[in-house]
């Protein structure tokens, strides 16, 4: 990369151009090449996607590229038959059978496992047999509640092989949260583990699963991976050990991948929205896989010899698309890490990079901020020269962290792809192509092929350059979630009703005079805490389910490491006393209801909440109060403006 301050601007506006060295070997080598391909993808999307779909092996070709009979629902590659596990594994065997598919690093340093593509195929087939034996058939849902161990990828691919729909639930979610998701999905089998290691301690997953299953009567079978060796209870007739099942008679090393229709559901992944109930986003086999594979190839500029390390958890969409499906579909070598970034010390990621000679590293801004705070000695203590490309995802990156990452990790030579996307989008929608697009720290830059973003005003008209607005996407792309599981009405209302059929992202953004996108963050009731997506309504309903709580309102506050943190206003029932002990109890309760990721950073007890005359909570006002801002804006519509002063006084107390 070379720096150049564009004419007359301050260094804060510095643009970073890809080096010739990088561009020459890149998939897309120049901005004009990007522009040419981009405009052809927009001018003639069907032609473009028809050609790009050849990134996959199809058992039977599709008959139509794109169909939209009943807007906003759509179909991609209809009539085409394929199998995701075949595309991620079998088709690589002839060329790359002995190539490493997964390099797994456990949190304890000595725990390393490597699976070649041939070995991965065997494990996936064996587990597919196990699933079949337990009655799992095409279209059945399988819930996966596992830590970052190879079995999580193996079980996803085994589901895909036999047409079962996986619903992975992040291992950091609590028993209650797990139960909600299992019940909504209707899963009949659960895959979990005894426990896993995090900061040297054991996270008791099976215990949480047992508690969840008390509420999930239709789960008839639980397959348990032995990972941490902690003592667990096995329920007779329901629970079986993974390792024992995999060795049983009849569990062969191969099973035919079944033919899936392009529009058959590959997986459900729950994500937070504006109500207490998370949404099971439904992704398909053909469109999702084409999109994940293609974005992986171009945005990460994949080469055969790359070693790719994404630090996300597979329980989130980033892990689905860019640890499992995208990289494996491209025959890449993927590094998977079980533990915490600071275990045993803040040099852990850099140690992994050095140990496995990682060439592409993909993480979240929150991780960069947390590690930057620990000082440069950590990356300096490791050999990072294998790196050639860096990436970020999950929240906006502040230019200061971008530069720290660029200089201290990339040593000034690795482009950074700031990738903007969502659970709903299946894959990255806005991002630089690293050999082609000059970088501006803090901007996700330009749209991927086939993507037409728009910045809209409240009335649906397009905003001008430099003017903030709603980020919407004009037309569907292959990776878009097709619906919300069992709730198509919510799908239409949430995403397509505000702007006349255009996809509403929930983010605010701005385009600059060069056509670069700057994402400013969520403008709905979703909070990104350390890059994790949490719905304010989920936290509020957890809080009000605690005895003595009358009402709660949750808003984001800026946080130097987490990006955003959760600030909760709690109104107690008459006669209840809000003290520090109750605050701790409430925090514990939220952990129990959702998980540690959702616990409020601060709780403020209040006499009342600011409401409009029609009874709507004025979150804008609460947000300002929580952030300690003196200006709360227009309160003329408020029913009782006196509430604000009282809340302001309470807030300064909370912030100490
Ligand atoms: C935010 C994660 C700014 C955004 C893949 C989005 C980002 C939400 C970026 C989706 C980025 C993701 N810059 N913001 N590069 N990437 N976001 O569903 O607010 O967990 O709407 O998917 O993360 O979160 P989700």
C-alpha cells in the first residue's frame, strides 16, 4: 500500500492506494476493472449471475437465474440442483485431497487438530450417517450449540449433505435464549458439547443445554461432543456421545450428498430485531452459496496457498459465511480458534498468525481496539510477515483503530477490507476489493457486484452526497435471506414496507463525493455490543420479567472498546428500592435470560420514562441522557417534560 494525501486535504482524509505488487496478482487489478464489472453486473444482472454461478458445481443446471413472482419474495437459480457439502468438500478431493481444510487451535496451546479435505469428507459423511440413524431427514431442523471446535463445521456440513436445516446457536447464549431458538425452529436433534475452554475456565455448555431442553420437549436426541472433559449428566434414551456414535457399525466413511434444489433452505440463523423474539433468517442452498463463495474469492482475493484466519464465532453469520461456506467452497485452508483473544495474553492472535503462517486475517473493530489498548509490544513480539491482507466486520471502525491495525499488524503493506453486511444479507455487500479500490479509513468503500445501495431520506427520496440517511438496497441479490422462519409477514414488514419494496438495512449511512459509503451504525432498536447484535427489546423483556420491575428501556451508549454498550433505565414497582444489590441481580438476570453478551453496562433506576402523549418511550431522549449529553433535543411532544431533569440527575450519578 502507498499513502497519498489527496490534494489539499488533511491527513485524516488520507487515501491508501493498493501497491502495484498487490494489484498485479489480485483477482481484480484496478479500479477501472472493478467499475467495468460492476456496471455490467447492474446493467445485466441475469447475465452476470448466470456466469458467476459457475463458481459452484451444479448437479443439474438452473432454468431461471432470477424470479420474483410475488414481491418482495424472490428465487435465484430456480430448478438448479446442488449440494453445499459437495461444493465445500467432495469437489476439492481430486485436486486438494491432502490440502489442509481446517487447522484448529484450541485455547490450550497444545490442542491442535488438522483436517485435510479428505479427512473432512470422512468426518462429515460419518456424522451424516449418525444424523440419518437418528431419523433426521431432508427439511428437518438440527440445532447446533457448540463451541469453536471442528465438530461445529462438521455437523453443519453433515446437515447440508443430507438436506437437514441447521440452526446454529452461539455458545455464549444462555439456556433460556437457546430454548427460545430451539422451540421456534422445531429442531428434533441437538448437537452440543460437554464444555469448552475460555480464559482457562470451562464453559459448561451441556449444563445450559440440559436446562434449555426442559422447555423443548420435541428434542428427542442430543449428541454430545467430549471436549473439556467436565463432568456432565447424560440423560438415558436421549443423550449420546459423538465419539461413540461415530465409531458404531453402519457409520461408513462415505454417504452420497443429496440433490438439493437451489431454493431449498440450507440453514436458519437467529438474529435480533426490534421485538423480543429473534428472527430465524432463512438462507438457501444455491443463492447463498454462490454469494458466499464469490464474495470470499474477490474480497479476500483468495489464492491457493493462503492460510485464512477469521476470529468470529461460527455461531454468528460471519462464521457461517466466512469460516465455513465461503472459504471451504473455494478450497481454502481455514484456521479456527476456540478461545479468547487475550488468553493467555493479548498476543494470542499474533501467536496464531505466526504459528500457522496466516496470510489473511479477518476480525472485528472491537478486537482491534481492545488489543491496541494493550500496546504494540504484543504484535511486535511475533513474526507477522506472512500476512498480506486484513479485514474487519461487525461495526464501523474508527480511523484511529484502522491506522493502528494497518501499521502495527499489516506493517503498512496489507490492504484492509472493511466489509459491511448483515445476517440477512448472507454475504458482504459493501467492501473494497483489495487490489482495486483505494482505501479511506472508516469507509466500507464501494458496493460489491450486483449490489445497488441507496441512501434515502425519510420520504424515500435519494439523499445528496454527504447527506446522511437510511441505507437501503434497491434490488435483491442471490445471498439475501428469503424469509423469516415461519413468519413471512414479519419479513415483509421489517425489511420491505418502509421504502416501497427496497430492502431496508436498519443502518444509517452517507455517500461521499467519490461514491464511497460511510456506515454510521444502526438507526433502529438494535445495538452492536463488541460487534454482537443485540435487540433492545430482548434486553427490556428480560428486565421486566424480573420481580419488582415495572418498566425498562434500553439504549446504546458509546464505549471506547465495545463500540456500543447497553444502558438500561429501569422503573420499579411501587415500594421497591433500587440499590446496588438489585442492579447486580438484574445484571445476573439478563445474563441468565440472554447471555453475558447482553448484560447492561449501567443501570439507572428512574421514577418514570420520557414518553410522548400517545405513550411511546422517547428513546432519542434517553440516548442523549445516557451519553451524558446536555442537549436532549426537542421535547415538545413529551407528556411530562419534568421527567428529563430527574433522569439527567440520576445519569450523572450512574456515570460517577
Ligand atoms: C453492523 C454482521 C459498519 C451494521 C456481519 C449491520 C457494520 C450489523 C459493518 C449487522 C461494517 C457490520 N461497518 N457497520 N463494516 N459490518 N456492521 O447481522 O450495523 O451480526 O447492520 O452481521 O453490523 O450485524 P450482523
